[in-house]
C-alpha cells in the first residue's frame, strides 16, 4: 500500500504538456520544469504500480517520460545532459545544463549510468526494442568514453584529470548492474558482461572495497555526490553500495554461484 501510494504521489509531478515527471521544486526562479536524467530510475516504481493496480496510467506516464527524455536529453554520441529545463506551456526545452557535472556540455559520470540503467529497465518492462537499442547505444558510449585502466570512471568524463581528480564508484556500480542485465537481452551481450565483470573486480579490490568496520560501515569507498556544490566528495554513498550488491547478485545468479564471501571478493 505504501509503495502504491508513493507511485500515486510521484505521478502528481507529471506535466502532460512536457511529457515528463518534474524533478526539483527548489530554485523556482531558475527552473520552470527541471527534469534530471536521474528520474529514469523512478520509472521502475511506476511500471510495478501499473502491474499491481492494473492501472495503465502509471505505465503510460513511465513510457512517455522515457520517450521524451530520449528525445531531449541526449547528444548525438548518446551521452546525456544532466538537466533539461522545459517550458510547461509549449513542452519545449528552455535549456540543457548541469547541476552536478563539470559543465553544461560534459558527460557527468553518474548521469550516464542512470541512463543505461533506466533504458535497460524500460525494455525489461515494455519489451519495446526502441528502449533496448537505446540502452545498447548508451552502453557502447560508456565503454568507449571511460578511459581508466580499471573501468571506474572519473566523476565526469570531461573533467580535467589530475592526481586529485576523484573517481565516482557509484557510477561504476550502477553501470555494472545495468550491463549485467543488458547482457542477457542481446546476442552480443558477452561484451557487456565482460565489462561489468571488470568493474566488479575493480570494486572488489583494496582500492575501493573497505575493510570491515571501516568506512563508517559502508562497503565501498570513493564516490562523489555533487562536486560543484561541494557535497559528498570522495566519500561513501548508500546507492553505490546498493547497486554494487545488486550487481553482485545479478552476476551470481547468471553464473549459478550460490554464495560469495568477503574473502572471495578480495581474492578475485
């Protein structure tokens, strides 16, 4: 009941003229109808609610949001803007900017991860190949753009790289989980599974996996919340841990592994 009520609350933020769920209410003087790429992760709740209630309203709003975001959030190379601000009367984009990334034109790392995860989930829920093909294009872009040896991206793909430039482990966790699921949906899925496995091995190394009892009780180290706003820089984040655990579970299920220990993670 609580989840269904949450979904009903969420769709009150849907703007029919735009075709999207509005994100923030703050900075009303700056934003008319801001939509962040992160909203793609909210759609799973709506798909679930549609099945539970047999009310297609949730489903239709989720699909409309995904299609509108596909149309307006992405560049020619399938990288995504962080924020698109819409005119609520015409439904047209007013501007395309960033709030947590390096620049308006840059590829904020976690935004790219939200995108590949969101469209992979949309295909799972709709079986519409337009979402699958889009997820593949985003995944291919990520594998091409992330140049780090261990596949853990810097906080923004376009940020200047120095010894002090932070990685974003949360982006890597989300990407790994998405690509494991994506690998099961396409004939050439092995490349996505291999990439996800590389990420998981890196996350399970001493460089990112905290020792038991350290790191304020979190599993992974070295995530970035919002560097431009001075918030959560090089710190643990709960969603980094969540998607890491989800990725491990998906990988284990796919490989038929029954259990994995902390020592096993360290060793492999």
